[in-house]
């Protein structure tokens, strides 16, 4: 698996980015500001314009939690998984 290092321009952009990545792509985020993402995640970051509150809010709480964990422990990782029932 090839990883790429990205950096968001500010903390708010990072919060939105982590909220989007979580559950979709594997990544590791460091308190230094660097985020390692899988190659397939790179195509997901085409700029289309600002999201509405309704579009962003489901992921915002999870992103806030990820950032809090990163600040507390210095790094946070997330893996995407699909769980199928019967």
C-alpha cells in the first residue's frame, strides 16, 4: 500500500478533511500537521467549493474527536472497513 504525505492549509481545513477521510480511506494524522493517506484518497480532494452545514455536520463531530485524540496522544489512525450483515 503506497502512502502519500499531505498537509492541510489550516486547522479548520484539516478538521473538514479528516471528517471526510474517516470511514472512507485509511489514514494517519500527526500533531505536526502531516497526514498520511492512501493513494486512492488523493483523487477525493478535488476542490468544488464550500460545503453546506448539512453536508458537513455528520462528519464534523467525528473529525473533532479525531483532532482531540491527535492533540492528546500525538497521532491518530483510521482504517476504513465494510461490515455486512445477513
